[in-house]
C-alpha cells in the first residue's frame, strides 16, 4: 500500500451558513491547504490535527492523522510508526511551501489526542499521537502558539487560516458512533502502512 492511499487532499467542500464562507471538512488521513478565506473543519477523537500557517501571508492548512501502532509502545520520532506521522506532516509543509510560504514564518496550533476509542485507552493512542506532534514541531523549530490535547472528549475544530483563528468545541455528548467508527476504520488502514521505505524531507 502506498502512503498516498492514506493521506490525501480533502475533497469535501461546502458552504458554512453560520460563518458565511466556503468550508472544507477533512476526515482522518486527509489535509487541506488554502491561500484564501476558506474555513477548514475537522472532528478529532484519538487523532491529532495540526493547523499550520504562514503568519505573514495568511496561507495555511490543516491535517488530520493517527500514528499506526508498531507494537513497540514507544513514542518519539524514531519509531517505525512515526514515519507515517512524519510523512503526514511533510505533506502539509511541502504543499504550503509550494504556495509561497516560508518555513521560518510558520506557526502551529495542535489539537486532539483524546482517549475516546473504546478498548484503546490502555495503549495510550491519543497520548502517543499528541507526543509525536509536539516532538516533531519542536525538532522542526516550528513554534506551537496554541494547543488543546488529550482528555476524554472528541473535539470539533474550526480553523480560519487567513486570520489564524481557531475555534474548538468539545463534544461531551455523542449521539452516535460516527467519530469512533471513522477513526477505527482509518486506524485499520494505516496499520498496514509500510514500515520501511524512504520519506523525502523538504527544506525551504
């Protein structure tokens, strides 16, 4: 299975009547980048999302991903499963750079990593993902200017790249299992991500 089967540009565009602007909803394994005033929306359980923007140009994007479980129980950037997280981050960064942003002007806001998947709390799935994101951004010297990580609740995240504003709604009452079902299905997909092979990293 190719990495590109698991992380790709979000196709779901709609008009948000509340915020009166075009919006893009991203699902697990997707990302989106915009240079306009589109709103990017996602719902997170154990997955994490990074809202990344160039604070000068207002060009920004968001991803939504989960580390595959390599069975080691280890965290950080050197585990086999972290290769997938690195790829998901570099895909977002590279797309931003192609649109004329500068890595030195990046700022990040990170969300998710909740313990919301039934039966997976013991594996600290959300914590592993949260720790990976913070480790990665620290290593890449990208400042994290806001975060809302861990906890017991799913989150709905609204990101306005043109202004940098992020609104987070904690979902305390679930009316169905859509969030957990979506993440469980995605988790099974990325479980079979290749554990070897090169991940190409780009600079400015």
